[in-house]
């Protein structure tokens, strides 16, 4: 078990929980906020974008690929580094219920992957041609994906991250976070930085700036923010509130 010392945790819109404890979970909550934001934006864009608007569907297709790539790296990092370390700790000092929570995390990732692939096929089809049947299927696929991924994020926040606070130390978390971060391709870093910072409320932006540090925050502000926002406007130009 870790120390019982605690620190305030970041809470962002849509977040299900912010388990108290010694580990600063800011990076996890920032990623979850961006996933939820994107799913809402995609849902609104899929409903609102004219089926015949090739340019916008092509922008949405490219944007979905970026979203899915980041989510893949995020889940892969959890499955490779976070959950195995927690499983080892829980097996020594936890309960069967704790172990079941961690087993569910990886299983839920496996359920979500085919949903992401179905959405990718829909976006790719509509980027090529106007297809009402493909559009209707994408609306349904994206609705299911949003619901399932949203439920997974909530489960993780309420239960799995509570285990992080019980069984890992800040030093453990820093080491794991470094391992996870090393798996991100360098070419994806500018997009990911702008993606994380986009549409954060004030408290989230302050927390992100503190976590990222001045050099990264300056790069976002001066180099990455405006190009990212231009592409967001192009992809989500028809998005309705989702």
C-alpha cells in the first residue's frame, strides 16, 4: 500500500470521479477530457455534415484517424505498463474485486477496438462518396462507440484509478508515465499537445500548463495552437451540439 498522504485532483467536465491520494492524476484526466470532447464533436459533425460535402468528410476522416491513433497509444500504454503493475500489487495486497476491476479494463479495451474500426470504415467511405446507408451506419456506430467508451472512462476513473491511489507511489506513477510517453511517435507530439489543450476550462488549462512545463506550453501557444484550431474548424464546421 502507498502512503495515505493526498493532494487535490483535477476535475473536468464529464469526469466521473477524481480519486484522492498521493498520485497526481492530471495527465490521465486531461486525456479523458479530450476523448470525451472529441466524441461529442464527432457525434455533432456526423449528424450535421451534408453527405455530399466531400472536403469536410475528408477532414473528418483524417481527424478520426488522429483520434483513434491517440486512443490506441493511450490504451496500449495502460495495457502494457499500468495494469500489469497494478495487478502485481493487487495480487499481493488487494481483493478479488480489485483484481476483477483491472481485468475489466483490458477487456473493455478489446470491446471498444472493433467499434473504432467500424467508425473508421464509415468515415473513409463518406470521404470517398456520398452514401446515405454508410452515413446512417456511421451515426449508429458512433453513438455506440461514444456510449461504450464513455462508460469505460467512467469505470476507469471511479475504480481503476482508485487502485492507482491505493497501490502506487508518485515515483511509481512517474516511472510508468515516462514509459507510456516513450511509446508516442515524435511526429504525433505537436498534434497531441494541441489536442490536449483544446477547449479546456480555465482550471484545466492551468493544471495542464503546470504539468507540461513552460517550454511545452510556449510551443503550444506560439506554434501548435492556431494550425490545430484551423483544422478543427474545417473538420467540425457543421457540428451541432452533441
